[in-house]
C-alpha cells in the first residue's frame, strides 16, 4: 500500500492509495514540519551503522519516518524507548540495536541578503 504525507496550510494529511486513488485517512496539525509532499512509502530502512539527522515527519504502528537531507528513512518503532516528537529535528544513532535520540546538529539559520 502506498502512503504519503501532504503538509500545507498548517495541516499534515496522511493519505493512502486505494484502487488507484488517494484517500485521506488522518488530518493533524503540521507543527514545524516544512510544507511539501512526502512519499513515505518509498522510505528506505535506516542504516543502523550511520547517524540520521533531520525532522521527524510521521509515526505509525510500526515505523518512525524521518527526513534526512532530501530522502526519507524509516526507523522501526520498537527500537525506541520513547516515541520522538513529530516535527522535531533530532539526531538518531544506534547503540546495541536501540535508537538513541539526541538534539540535531543541523542549523536552521537564514541570512539576509543586501
């Protein structure tokens, strides 16, 4: 089953494809998730040997989805002691197979051009 997130106008819309048509399953507040279309059905499993830094987009019954650069990765929900807050930028690394959550090392500053 294909699943995607639509983030626009302050709303996060979870959609699933059924019979070739996208149907809305859930609508929540987007919080600080950047606007866009996130095709979470093509998310790759997170490599437990690497660090993953970026915003948490969504969580379902089995996975936590995180945007890392221009890609989306999914972490197994069972690897977390506590579900990370949706929308927060965090750094996830693995120790002994468990996901460790730390503050993000990404900076979100904008410079004014003159």
